[in-house]
C-alpha cells in the first residue's frame, strides 16, 4: 500500500487515473490517507468478528465499512454463485437503475472508489457527462470491482440453515456446495435483500395452478419459455413493466398486463422521505408517528418510471388492462384462463406475478431459534382487527437505531444483542435508510456503528486490562 508521502506532492491536485488497474492503486492510496489510526482492535481468535449474510450492495458495503473501522475478521456469505449476488444480473429486468447516477455508498467515502470514478476510468470524463442512468449490468460489474479492490472475503454458494446466539457468540449452520459447516461470530448482520425476508407475495389462486404455468418476477424468465407464447403479467409497479418488456423482447406473441387499479399511480411517496434528516434520524420520531408514517407509505402504490412504460408500449402485441383485478385463474388444456372482476377473460400460456414480497421473519425457518424472542411492533402499538397492513406491520421486529434486534424482555434483549437486521423489516424502526441505493451510505453507517459499539462493549474488560498493562509497563 502506498504511503501518504508517495501519494501526492504538496500543492499538486489529484488527477483521475486512466484504467481500472490504475484506479485500484489510486483507491488504495486514498485509503492510506484516511487510514489513521490503522489498528485492528478486535480480539484475535478463530471466531469471526462479524458475519454478514448477503453479498449484495447492502451486505458488501457493510463489510467494507467494518474493515475500514478496524474490525479484523469479517466474512460475507451468500447463497448465489460468485458474481451473481443481488438481483442485478439475475432477476432484475430493468434496463437501468432507477436512481440518479451520482449515487454512492460502496466506496466507503473514498472518492476514487465511487461509481463515477470507476466509470470515468473506462470512459473518460466526457463519457460520464453523456451517461444517463446506470445500466444495471454495469452496476453489478462495479460492485464486483469494489469487492475485489477492498478485498472483502466472500463465501459464495453458501446457504444459512440456522442462526442462534447466546448473546456473546452467534452460531450459524451453513451449507457450502453441499457441505455442512458451522460458523461462530461475535456479531451477525442479516442483509438478505428484497426477497430474503419471507419470500414472494403470491395471490391465492396460484395454489391451484400447476407450477409450470406461473412464475414470480424474482424467478428465472427463460426466453425460450416465452418465445411465441401468450403471457399475462399481473401488477402495476416498475417490476411488472420490466417483466412485460422482457417477455416482449424475448418474442412473446402477446403480453397482457393486468392492473387492478383504474389508472396507473403517479405519486412517488418515497420522494417525500429522501433527505439526510429522515434517513439518519427517523428513529428519533415518536413510535406512534413512525408506525403511522410506515403504514401510510406501504398503503400507497409506487408509480412505474415513464421509460419502463414506454419500453412496453412500443410493441404492437402489448396490451395494458386497467381496472382488471383477477377474479380467477384456472388451468385448462395446458393454458390458464383468467377472468377479471369485470368479466373480461384472457387465455395465456404463462402468468408472471409482479406482486412484490412478503416481510415475515417468522417464515424464515433458519431464524426459528431467535425469531420468537424478538420484540415486535405489535408490542408497542395497537392495531385494529380489520387493518391488514397494520396487522402485518405489527409482526415486524422492533429494532434500535442501529437496526440491532431487541428482545421481548430484558433477558431476550441480552441474548439477541449481537444480531442486526439490515433490510425491509427495519422500516418502522429506522425508516427508509434500511433498504435501497439512495440511503445506502447512511444505512450501512448505522449498522456498522452498532456492530462496532457492541464489539467494544464485549471486549470492555480486555480493553481495560490491556490499557493498564501498557501503562504499568511504561512506568516501571
């Protein structure tokens, strides 16, 4: 690693390097300027200081920042093959990210490690100015480069089958390439992405349909499966239009998109929450207000981007049906007959369900040893019996401001104190910093602050004893 004296002569401005190899060296040089005090302060041993479950953008950024903070032994585990973490080159089907290109987070505050620096190293400054939104495959490539540059240790093809803790050390049972193993960690961060907190939200009619006749938007959409076929996409969100477009571009003979609302939503409620104040300090709001705000937010539909809608409408074989809630879907002669509530019918060969995801930690079997002891929002607020959204929110875990799990009583809180849930279940507790690219720098900071505080507290006596030994040895 370069020393500060090797990095930049006094009075000389930093020049943008050309090429990714040069950029990597520039990142390491900038990191050296910010490294002091460059001390690994966590206790040595065979136990991991932190295991991060999930190698997507949130888990990766958290691991990078933990290493930057002097946490010595950090491991990321992900069930996907190497390079396929997150949705970007698997089930995400948008052409570009929906966020403006100036986003940051995985860079850990080092300018040379930002997406802009990575892009300019390959395409020049003019290339940056001509770039519109970030192509999703390029974002995936950038994340892979960041992981390599910061030397994050990732164990791929690894499924967590059980998580338990005694409050001091967490035990994770994992399966890697079919081989069982046990990991021990002082802290665990669960960053399992959009679909990792309970699975897809599925309409009731899927229970009676053969599995080959439908798929969820997070499933593989094989071009051969839709080419020349009739496809119905259910949903009005961005992912619904993305999947409709993907089917059309793969050669579907007809794609009909069924939307239960009479018109497409236009209000993006998330924009009202996008500020550093809300991202950082949502947890400072009164409990009742946090719950009500989350309730209202989840009650509102998110509008699809205009370019996603336009991507579908350029195909003559595409039809958007508004006010077309599905009343029934029945298998018949190898196809599906769909009937809407207003009596319209459609026969298709495949249904794609862009119906979102469930947040239900009780459905996550590998959390069974710890989930029953977690405090829930239903312990803090009252919800009317007929309020379906409120009843669902009542089952969300009640987390502290660093997304650390709290227990139903004092003893449970002590036992669960080294587990952090970085994702959608944290919304009523910490607000929108818990998911998404926009809040990535702030959400990851919160989790890292909590993990580091917990590790320091765990080592309190050892840190004191070491301090005393150093002082006494120098005064003898």
